[in-house]
């Protein structure tokens, strides 16, 4: 697919009025003087609702119209109210003591690139308000992965800690506990976002009891009771903490059947603030029952629409054994000489009941080919069934990318619980913006949550995910946007039907840019056969409290094995289709990729002549390519799919959309030479030779060969001198550019 993707245009208010630097209170929309004062009020009201503000204003510079969301009144006013007037009106004319105390107005701690976004400000202000008003002992915020829950948690803690809020109102600094179920989820915040707390920080670990700090971090396992310990949490009085923050609260102690639930119940006097990325589902209902309805929700769809989260493309890839099932031959023996039970094995069984090495290798080959077509250094996470499967996948990917592994030994790494500190180092390097390797991480459960890796461009699903909550956590690994590094979208490679199943859920809150479905044989060639839709079964409950279920790698033939290992046989992979969401956004329609392309081309360009007019000029051609890319169309991908690598992109698109003859680049170049050989008589012989060499480059390699000045540095053109000397053959840079543009325009003349 192409490198371009649609991003929703961000909304921008003309003016935002703030009571203090960090407390917005009203929005103003300004229109031209010739318009009425209220012309922008609808827009101002829309922005005010988005920003959770109670006052909206519109003006044309001569008059002002106000809308008050508290009273519902709209009126014309002579002048804008003062900040203090709005502050009083916001609180019904009398500011409560808990507001006067300044907790809500405490400034943010501003860190580089950490200024809270508008939705984070809403979450922060709502939570702080709820805490200081003491009306809700339990608070929940739902924010999609990648939208900065940790930033929100930090600023809430900073406001309360700096303003010396606490439950007994003694104006001492509060004691806060940040609680999660994995070391990664507490170590990252403690060592990064929460660094400004300095010596106030302390991680409860190793049985050590420290009560002199104010900002505590812990995982449940470190303080919960087990057969050896009565429960470290009981070393602290029930009212020791003023605030407990529960990160990824849908996973741990908020579950009704969790043995960790007693920790929250023990610290019942504290305000408890839960954070989750997953909206209410059957599998996280207990969390919502415990914390109540979210005080604020910011969804994946909102994040994508606002341009803060990366949109995604979904490639559904089906191997032949996933499509038709796998059945062993009679008496077939596995790797260790055991007879494989006669049964019909499906996607849900692979790597759980039976391990098919060929299937793993075919998936690894497809991932490798995908990276070769897009970006071989595009950071990729491959989610496997268990640690053993992750190791098999790592080996296959390593061998398929040996040319890069020879230069970068850590190009492919496995990161699971077995790796310990080595795995942590690989993960740390993977998360860094400036590091090249590792490029590919294979894992099972360890990286499903809490991994902030902003440059992840590809998520490969090689295991079934039955829970939509877990699925959304997994794809959240790719949702970070880094425009400064060129990361604007990410791809999901779905080998198990997980994405197709969950994207068809009418309650899912983020639609894919485009979904493609592919089957390939083991050599990567397209095969034509019926697609059999999967309904993946739930892979089983995850043992959250003791960590994910991950198998050990067993090499000893005498060891007890929990699955059968088949190394032989053939596995094939398919043809490509495009999935689109219907008008209601909750159903998928399926059309061939070529038909989808034809529809897109005809939507943008009504006739071949209209497409030709845009394609002939380089600048307009770039716009046309960009418009097609916004609809998920890449002419390179189309050429590959149709097995027409030598076709000119214009002719390829016209052939698909308008049934026009299909010319190769060589045929176009030869036709140009026959019809327009005298076009450049105004230039000298050497300049004409340069243009002829450019045309030959195009015929052999494609449109990229017209890129100036890069092409001037490549033989045989570069043999005519340096860039300046070649430009002088045309009389200057403008004349060279004009000649190359004219060449391209005549290249596409009928």
C-alpha cells in the first residue's frame, strides 16, 4: 500500500480564554466584519462542547454574542466579561471552599513535549474536581491507548501534591499509590513521567516497608498475600494513602473474582482512580461496576479523527490451513516420533494443540515480504501464541532477513518473560526513537499493554485474540503518531481473523482506513480459492495475577510436551480483497481490490482524459497519487497484484477503471521518441542526450527516475559532470526543470 494516508483535519478555535494559564474557561470564534456577530456562534458552541467549556462567544469585531451552557441563554453583549466574572458564574456566583483552596488551579508541571492536550486537560480537571469535592470515592477515566493516560495521572498527582491536598484537610502533602499488574507499567511512569517528584518517589518491592515518602509505586504481586506472606499491603494503615491510581484497571484488582480485589477494599478510605483504555465490554464489566461510569471517555475513533492517533490499515492474510483446516495423514508422526491424533485442526488449535512449522515459516515470509515492500526498518511487533511460538517465529524471521542480520545482529529479537533483563534491553532499544534495531520483536503476551513505542509501524497477529479488550490493547501499540519522524499510520497484519472479527463489531470505536485480504502460496504466489471465514474461539483465560500463560521451550525428547510438532507438509497463503465498512460503520462489504481501485479512480476522475490531464504534469500527478493513497490505492501494489511490473502507472489505472489498452513504460517511451523527437531541438546535443537517458531510465525503472536533482547523480547521466555542469547544459536550473516537465507532459499525450 502507499505511503500516504488520510488524517482528519484538526479543529482549531480562534481564541481560547483562560482563567489561569492552565485553566481554560471560554472559547471565541471571530468572523469577518461584513458578517453578523453571531455568524460563528454555532462553531463556537461546537468547540466549547468539545473542550468541555461552559461559555461560547462569537464576534465580528463590532458586536458580541454569548451562549451560556449553564443557563442555556443566548444574548448580545457590549463587552466580554472579565475572567473573575466568568469564574463566579461557573460556580453559581459563590466559589466553594474546595475550589478557593487552589487545588484545581494549581499549574501543570510543563515538561518538553508534554503540554496536556485539550482532552487531557478535560480529564485532569474533571478528576481533580471530583477528588477535591469528595463526591465520588471511586473515579474512572477511559482513554484509548496512545492518548496519554500517564500524562493525565501525573498532572493530577502534581496538582494535588503541589497544592498539599489530602483527605483529612490538614494541608500536608498527600500520599499517593500508583498500582498496576506489571513492573513495566509502574517502572516506566516512575522513571520517566514522574521524575519531577524526585525523592518523594518510592517503589514498594522486595518486602521493604518505607512510610516516609509521598509518591508510591507497586505491582499487586509485590504487596498481595500468598502462601508465604500475609500481604505486605497490611503493613500500611487502611487510611495511609489519600489517593490510589489503578492503571489498566480492567486487568487486575477491580475484577470481582480477583484475589487482588482485597487490596482496594482494604484501602477503602482512599479515593481510588481507575484508568483503562477499553470501553465497557462483557469481559471488563466488573471494573465498570466497581468504579462506576467513566467521568470522561476519549475513544480511539476520537483520537484518530482529531489527528492525535494514527489511522490503520488491516491486511487479512489467510494460509491454506487456516482456510480449510489441517488434518494429518494416517499414522503421521511428529518431530519427536509421536503419532499425531487424527482430527480436523483449525486456527484456534495452531500452536496450542499442534505446531505447524511450515505455517510459521509462511507467515514469517509474508511479514518479511511486506517489510521489503514498505520499510525494512519499520518497527514491527509479532504477537505469537506462546513463548515457544515466539522463538520459532524469531528464528524464521532471522533466517529470512539474514542479509540485514549479518549487519545488525539484533534485527529480530524475542521479548518474553524468559529473556529477563536481556529482553528488557531489547525492548528499551526498540522503544527509542533514534535506534535502528531491534526492528522486529516477537512476543506472546508480554507487550500487549503498557509499552510506549511510538515508532511501531506494523502489528502482526499470529495468534487468536478472543477478547476485544485485549485486541484493542494490542493494536494500541501502533497508535502513536510521530509526524516529525514520518510515522502517520500503522498496519495490522492479521493471520488469524482476529482483526476482521473485531472490526466487524458494531460497538468498535475506530474504523480502519482499509482492510485487505490476501492468500499466498508458500512461494508467495497468488492462488485462487474460496475464502472461508473464521470465527476464532476464545483462546482461554489469561492468568493475570501470576502473569500470562507462556509455555517453556522444551527440547528434551523425554520431557512432557503439551502439543504436537509437525515440520513437514505444505502450507499456502491467497488472493486479495478489500473490506470496507458500510454506511452504518458496523458491517464489512467485500470487493476485489481491482474493482475497488476502479471505483476509486472513477470517483476522482470521470474520464481517462481527466486523469491524463492531472497525470501529465508532475505536481498535479503527485496530488492525484496522494488522492488515490487517501483511498488506500497504491499503483505499485496494483502492478504487483496484476503481475504487470513494467506497466506505466497511468495506463494501469486507466486499464482497470476505463478498460483502456495497457501499455508498458517501454512502449510509452518508444511512442514519445517517434512522435516528439524534435521537441528539444532548442537544446544542444549533450542536453538532448541527458533527456534521452532520463527517458531510458523511466522505461527501465519508472516515474521516480524523473526526480531532480537526484537523478543527475546517477550514471550514466552523472558521467557528464557534476550537478552544476549538467544544469549548465540547459542554461540553468529553471530551464532543466522546464525541459523535464515538458518531457513528462508529452509522454502522456494521447
